[in-house]
């Protein structure tokens, strides 16, 4: 009898151990769509990110695919990047290589037929990232060296390029290092559309969880780039009173008609407000764009600022990734994102030796 009790006790212990193991190891009791929230988790995606097609994305036609109603990406669509090598730490440069590799994979998977160009100063042409851009089939547009920050200069170079190349119908101007595309972003816009993104972090029909202009780094940037040098004090005072929601200057998408007219004016204003120092400063483009947008300079260009929506979102906080099912979607709508600027899971660009080895850059760590 005692032996039977001992055996029964051992079975109970074994059963408890098995249940505990399943609970901890496989999270069997977790709600599926709450399992992996990118902004809080770090090392959740197990495999090295090979392309957006490996994710299970929800673009069903009844609800989540409605936005993809325009002509698919084609040779008349143009994507514009700009890149300049920055001689920073080894870790930073490796991080950039990994990040850009994955960005390019997502873009080439999602809009494979669009033409892509990248403005590169002569002094950066021999960098590893430029070599990788060429391997991805991206056309490198060589520009002269200067001491101007490339994020500001790209608008001027884009205007110059489009002035000579009016073949294109739709334009996507975006940051190279931190914008993922999961579906055909061009299929979400018509020829007369022009979209930019408010900095809002929660997918919502309303402008929720948004960043006010002077409650962020913009306040410092504004003081450095605008307030001190702008002689139109009445205009500055008007803008200060507005304290609007910040619009991000990292992604612009629209038909060429309005994009071209916008770039023409914005390029002129970038130079007009520059006192030979602002064009060197990171953030000058965003400060000036917001200033001109909210004071009505761009009203005739049909620019529509949108919050965190399926089309695009800046640093979304309710974007969920399920590592077991590989489903990737917004918590509110259940739809997958088309474009996200920052805040994809850090594990997609994690710095560890197995990922370095996959990119053949382990030698730089020795």
C-alpha cells in the first residue's frame, strides 16, 4: 500500500513538472494575439529575418485589404533614399548594416517593381552599405560632397532629380535605416493623394497617444534652427501658440504632381531659412516642415497628415507579433501594417554572433 502511495505521489510530482514545463516553455495558456508585444519584448523572433513574405499577414479583401485599391507598384513608381557614411562606433556601423539589410528585404519583397534610387555623396561611395544597395538593384545617384546633413539635403536632391525625370507617377521618399514595408504601399494611393504621418503611437480612428510638437526633442531643434534666426517674429509667435501634433519628416508618399510642387517649395525654404548652419543639423527638415505645414505654406499641395493607421504608423505601440503563429497585426483592427517607421521587434535587428555570421560580418568583431 505504501509503495502504491509512493508511486502515486511520484506520478503527481511528474504531472506537476510536465504542466509547469509546458506553461513556462511553451506558454500554452497565453492568449494568442497578446503573446509578443514588440516594444516590450526583445529576443522573441527566433529566425533571422529573411523577408516580409515569411510573416502571416492579414490583408483580407473584406476588411484589411480594402485600402489596397489602387494600381499595383510598377516601373512608374519611384522610391527615394539618401545615404551618407557616418564614421561612428563599430557597433553602430554593424547595427546599421544589419538594419538596412532587413529594410531592403522588406521593400524588395513588398514593392518589387518600383524603381529605387539613393543619393550618395562621393566620399561615401566606397562604403559597404552602398555596395549592398547596388547588389539589391538600387540605382546610386552620385552627389557632391558637402558638410550638409544628408537628411536635409535629400529634399533638394530629390527636387533636382524629379525636375529632369518626370516619367514617374507616384513617389515614396523615406528614411533608409528604419522603415519596414509589408505590403504594396503604392496600391494605397491615387495620383492626387499625398500623405505624411503624425507621430502617434496607437492605431486608432482618432488621434490618440500623439506627440505634441514642443513636448519632445522638437523644442530643442526649433530653438536651434528656427526661433533664433527667423526674423518673422509674428509668424514664429503664431506657431508657438499652436503647439501642434508633430508630423514626422521620414516618410512622404504621393502622386508626382503634388510631390514635385512640394519639393520645389520646400527645397527653396530649406535654403532660405538656412544661415549656413541649419543645413548641417539633424532635425532641421522636420522642424521646418512642421512650421511651414501648420502656417499654411503647403495648403495647395493636398497634403493629408494621418495618425497611426494601417497605411503607415510611426513607432506603433499596439502592433503585435505572435512568435508561434508568426501572425503580425494591430491589436485594434486585427489588420497587418503596410508601412511602419521604427518599433519593429528589436530581435529583427538584434546584435548577436549568429546573426553576424549570417551576414558574413563576424570578422569585424575579432
